[in-house]
C-alpha cells in the first residue's frame, strides 16, 4: 500500500554541522516526487532521513517530524530497522550482494523479515519482483548466476527488484540512474512510471529532464550561501515548477543560469 | 609537516615524446635502485628458505634411521616418533584455533562495527600490544600461574564433561596439561588473527553495508549479509597466520607441558603429547649427536607440514574466490 509522507520542521545534522534546515512538505501517496538542486544542497541527506538511513553515519541526527501513516518515524520507541522495512531504498550505484545469486539477492530482504520461506513462496516472490522490475525476461534462465554478472542497468533493476520484494509502502531512490547509460536509464524511468501505481516514490536526481519526465511533484533544494545549511526553496507540481516556478531562484536553476 | 603544492610540478609536458622512444619505459635512478632492491629482497627470501631446507635435510637425514633405543621409550623408529610428535603439534594447534578464532572474530567485529570509537581504539591498541609480549613471558605465566589457577576449571570439565573423550581420564593434579598449552597458544594467536580480521572487516564497502541496512537488516544481519562474505578470504588468511604461530610456537608450550611423543586426546590428563617444537626445545640439551639429528629431522617434518597447511589453505581460498567471480 502506498503511503503519504508529511514532513514538518526537519533539521538534519552531521555532528554539530547543520546540513539541512527547516524542511516542510507533504509527499503524496502513489505519486513520484523528485528532489532537484545543486550538489551538496542536502537533497540526498534529506532523502536518507526519510528511512532513517541518515543516522547510520556516526554523529548524524535528525530533528523534527516525518509522519507516515499517522506515525512519526522519529517518535519514541520506533525501531529504525522496522522503518527501513517499510520504506525501501535504491542507491546511487547498483549494489547487489556480490556473493549471492540473482535469486538470493531478490530474496535477501524477505529472508530478513521471515526466517523461513517455502520454496514455492520464494519462487513466487522472485518472479513477481523481477517482473515488477522489468528484469524477468532477461534473467529468468540464469537465476542461479551471481548478480554481479549482470550489466550496470540490469544490476540496478535487480536492486529495485530486491527493494520491492518486501512490498514496502514507500520507495526512495538516490540518483538511481547516475551510474547508468541512456538506454538503461530509460528502462529504469519506464519502471518508475509503472511502480507508482503501487508505491509512493521519492527520487533524487541531478538530471532536470529526468525530474520533468518521471515526477508528479518536484522539490527544489538549494544552499542559502556557501557554508550555510541547505533548505527547501520550492515544492510544487512538476508541471508548474518547470513552466512557471514561484521562486526566481528555481527559475534560474531550471533554466540553467546557475548551479 | 609539509604540504604538497601543485606549483612544484614543472611546467609543460613531463615526458617529451621526442626524447624517449615509446618502446623504452621511462626509468630514473630511483626506479632502478628500487626495482633491484625489490628483486634482491625477493630472491634473498627464496635463497634463505632453500638454505634452511637444505640444512634440515642434510643434517636431519641420519636422524631417520637410528637405533630403536634413540627413539624410545615411546617409539621404535623415526616415522612413528615423528608421527606422534606431529599428532601432538596438530592437536595443540587445532585446540588453540578452536578457542582463538571465535574470540578473534568476535573481538574484530566488536572493534570494527560495534564499539564506539573511543572504546574501539584503546581495545585495538591493547590487543596489538599482546602480540608484542615475548612467548617466554606467556610460557612463564602459563606454566606457573595459569596451571594452578585453572585446576578447578579442569576438574569441573573432567567431572561434568568427562563422557566426552577430550575431557576424560584421570585429571592431572598439577594442571600442566595440553588444555592449558592450548589456552596459552590461543592467547598468542588472538592478536594476529584479530588484527587481520579487523582490517578486512573495516574495508567492507559502505555501499554493501547500506544495501543490507536499507533492506531493514539489523546490525548483525548486516554483518552476515555484507561484512562476512566480503571478508571471508581475509579471515582465512588471518587464521592461517595464527595457525602458523600455533604450530611453530616453542617456548610457551615447552614451559607449560611435560610432553612426550605419544598419542592421546585426553587433554586433561598427565599423558601429554609433546609438540615438535617443544620437544626440540626440551631435548636439545641432550648432547647425543644421534638424538640431535633426529630432532633436526623432526624440524624438517614441521617445516614441510606448515608449508602444506598454508598451501592447502591458500588453495581453498583461491578456489572460493574463483567460484564467486
């Protein structure tokens, strides 16, 4: 089930360093939301705070509220491990587990959640996830082969299959195409279109055409000045953002006048 | 403190192509000195190894066919004598590894993934220091303190787990047993195995750790999915270095154990199988040239055995690596 995310007054720190300040936004369920902005503006950092991956870095912490399905992800007694099981993540570079086969890679998350899976159920999960990631036709005859043997684009779709195998409510993607060639990129973008029927998708991208192509809403992050924290400048439907943005800084960035 | 400044790089193309023909690599004095030093060092190691082997073979050859009395009272010919010592060596080493490897891996994981930094650094430092303690000191401690202090433990093991062959028989009243020798050996193995395991654990790519965490893995599950598979060959290499130390350790075992060339797996009794190295240390005072040649021949057996063990371990590791590629 796709879920919406309500973010209010979020500050994100690395130790004492305030990296992202005062973010408020509502991410719609079953839509694709893209974050754009110059390097170092905190969009990836913010994305990683949505499934509590930010705090994996020593000293990193988050203030404020991120509410999914009426529950604050940073509330007391919330287990970050449980959060990450409902909010899946795809990373910048494809990272299948190198010692596992394609089959085992897809099942990696399911095996964490349920100790024992019946063979028939496992087969079903693998086929459903690989079909969901548009990879089934390409790998169905070599499921036992190592995941590292696939091309970069296939590996990234394998990682997407691995993420959706556990049927998360939200799928976060951190520049999922930045290490891929144009054909693989287009395959992943097509996939994002299909996935939004079932998942809320949040994607960080450096490529504004990509944001325009795949997303329904767009958030523009920027630094106030060098050394200052990043912040959310504007959050609007993608169509409006690219045609008639509210903020002059957004327009300058989108039209390529800076950044 | 010096900082490298880009300005110090000379201007212009560093190697004008018209001066150095393409077929000839650019070499300076530094290159030549370094390459000959590296080559010389490599050659020297091989020569030393060969020289040791030749020494052991030539001096030890007469030791393989002495009168039966030289090998007595526990054996009548060289092969049974050396075989029994080899058994003792392997027994002590295997027991030491059984104790040391789980400990070392746990410690290494603690330092690399569990402990907060301000605890991890001193713990790692202390363990490295442990490697610098001379084996004689461990021998003194093991032989004088640990043997007595551990008597209740040894008796408890004998009483409650005596049905298990390893702990059966009549327990030693002094505590000078293979059990304690193995414990002392394991303490000597832990630092090196820990250091190497810690090193490879810390080199696990962040990308893989995050892949596991992002799926909702707990810390232990992340270690199981990302850290351990990535570190497998390094851990085996670390264990092998530790095993090498356990097989060859002389003084600590000689000072703990009153061993004899015999075969017994009852590690709490006084029937203690000696190891090759400790046997050489104990018997070397014996001026009899016949005995000396026998000891040198057993040294050759240890040399070959250690070599084979290392070779086997490396083969296993490379085969495992190739299967993944």
